[in-house]
C-alpha cells in the first residue's frame, strides 16, 4: 500500500511539473497569432514562419495587409536592431543585416543568458529576476519566457526561452506605441 501511495504522489508531482513546463514548438509553417495595440488601436496580426537554412521569412497578415518580412542569416545570428515595420511598405521586405522582426538575435539571447542583459536598438534591456508577473499564456499554460526591462524607459519584453528562435512573445509600455501579446501558436 505504501508503494502505491508513493507512486501516486510521484505521478501527480510529475504531471504538475510537466504542466508548468509547456514549451511550444515553432517550426516551418507555424502560425503565430498576436493581439497588437498600435497607437491606441487594437488589431490582430498573424505571422507564418518559413525557415530555410539561410533565411527566416515571416509572412505577415493584418487587416487585409499581407507581406513577407525576410530576416537575413546575419541578423538572426547577430542582429542588434528590432524592426517595427507594420508590413505596409512593401509586399516583400528584406530587413537590413542588423535588423530582426518579432525576435532578438541569437547573440543577444546569449548575452542575456551570460550577462543578464543585452543591447538592442542602442537600449540596454536587463533581466527582471523578480517573480514572473503577467506571464505569456498559450492554451491555458504559461510558456517559459525571460522578462526584460529597458533601462532608459519602461518598455517590458517577454522573450521565449529558445536560443535558436528567441521570439518576442509580449511587449508593453513601448514609447513607440506598439505593444503586442502572443495569443496562439498553431503548427500547420
């Protein structure tokens, strides 16, 4: 009887731990759904990933606007700037080799892990080591993110804990008036 009780406790503990560690899978043709607050307006935005060995393309769709945002391999690896393009300037937009879109570069992510901070758009973002506030929730489960705060203003960003694709899951208090929250991840 004692072994059965121990086994039940072990199984229950395992289920609780696994439920807390929901890590979404982002692959080729994954669609990321966001709610965006743009200059006082609310709109939905979807980004569908197209990943090849040398380029990341995010096919953007929002309010009838469709475009493809291409992030160069250099930017994925070591970009230092975030593009806030809203997909309205061109049907295909190739970002500068320093720009990423809805993600930080892999080197910025490594800086965050090593130094508890990184620099993007000439702004230092510092890891918030306090208790997680306002986590990003997908399918009723919080996803593992790093919460960072800008040092020159109040911008807050939640970054997916994924060294290959450090996706921006949430941004608040952005002085540019562009804030967003990831609401769904759909693997097609």
